[in-house]
C-alpha cells in the first residue's frame, strides 16, 4: 500500500461508507441477511468512482491505513493504470505480483491467467486481506483480481461507473464528489497555514471554485502560493481567473 496522503481531511461520510460496505463483519444489511451467527459477515467490494483528481486513490489508501489492524495478513495494492494514457495493467501481470507478494516462489506461478487466478483465490480464501485495485479501466480488468475470500475486503477505484461490477459482482458504489467550500478552504489552509487564508477568506473561496473543489487542483494552486510567500490569495485567484 502506498504511504497515506499527508494532511488528508474531510470525507467522513465516504470513509464510513467504505467501512460499512467493505469491512468484513461491518455490514449489518447485506442481502440474504448476512452471515450465519458466529461467523464474520463477508467482506464486500466498494467501488469508488469520480473524476480525475477528486481523491479516489487518497480515500482508498487513507482507509487502508486506518483499518490496517483489520487485515493482519496484509494489504495488496495494484495500479491498474486505466485512463493513464499508457498501457493498462494486464490482470495476469497483477496476479503474478500478488502471488509473489503472498510468498509464492516465482517458478511456481502458473503462466495462464486461469491457473494463476485459481491459485490466487485458493490462497486468499484463508486470509484476512485488503485488496486495493486502483484506476480500473473496466469490469473485465478487475474481475480476475477479486479475492472472493470471506475475510477479504476489496476497494476498487475508477473514473468509470463500472456498472458490470455492480450488476454481476455485488460491488457497491461510493461516488466521490468535489470538496465543499469549507473542506476546500481547509485544504488550502493546511498547506499554506491558516493565516494566509484568514486574511482573505473570500479569495480562498474563489480559489476553491476556480479549482472545481478538486483536491489535485487545490494542491497545485496552493503549491504556487507556497512558492510565492508574498502573494495574497486574491492575486493567484485573479491570475487563474484570467487564464
Ligand atoms: N480529502 C483529501 N484531503 C487532502 N488531500 C487530498 C484529499 N483527497 C485527495 N487529496 C490529494 O489530492 C491529490 C489528488 O488525489 P487522488 O486521490 O490522487 O485523486 P484521484 O485518485 O481521484 O485522481 C493527491 O495529492 C491527494 O493526496
Ligand atoms: Mg487515482
């Protein structure tokens, strides 16, 4: 799992939703009444969707660190490289990485996707694992990598809605929207220090609007201000508005 995003803020409702949907034993309202008494309810698949830069990867990684204790057998993370402009990750290559990470010797990894997938599922069936599949391009790319073990949780992120995963694999969507005005200003304040935001709260709000509330854009705008300690927020807002 990548390092947790520094200064992650807000997203309380979405984090709680991930817990409810994905954490083994956390779901009280699964279809068919959940697990029999005495057994942990199955971990589920949460599908985090939203536009580029809205914070999908950050949310998934932050949650993975927050609930590390729930996954004593570890956490598997793969960037599936959907929408990155380059080549997408092949499920077979990701299966191979996951099997290596779980201790399978390289010469015992089957070359075919089917056989590697069968070995993967037999290994994860007994483990308490978190599987994070980041930047998925399609349901077909994700499906061979779903652990399916009763004690595993799966987080998938994508810019697409991946309706197929919802329809066939019981994934549950968590839609991620832009940050609201308060969280957006708090993100700027966390990077610049609260004083520069406090001296011009209206300009801070305008920056949030100009950045569409996207954490990626807000971080980039804040970085420009960090590099220009004498600039007031309004000056950058004017520059961005005129761009
Ligand atoms: N809630 C948040 N608080 C602070 N920073 C955030 C938050 N969400 C995302 N970020 C930061 O914004 C940037 C973009 O987020 P990222 O998760 O990579 O977006 P996405 O995966 O949706 O494209 C990253 O630098 C990330 O650390
Ligand atoms: Mg991402």
